[in-house]
């Protein structure tokens, strides 16, 4: 790491929940899986 780099970061949506009523519709792992399938389908449209 270089000076000024963030070594650890923890996402926190509490302010988005409080101020905007945000609630995620998917768990992070499920969303990543869906995104990965979409990216792969772009690389191999015949599949």
C-alpha cells in the first residue's frame, strides 16, 4: 500500500436506509452472480 491508500473499507448503507428508505433487493453475492452471468453472455452471445 502507498501513503494515503485505504487499507480496509466497510460498506455501510445505514444513512441511505435512514434518509432515503433504501433497502437492497438482492444480497451482494446473488447480485454479483447475476452480473457475472450477464457479462459472460456478452462475450459469448451464442450460448
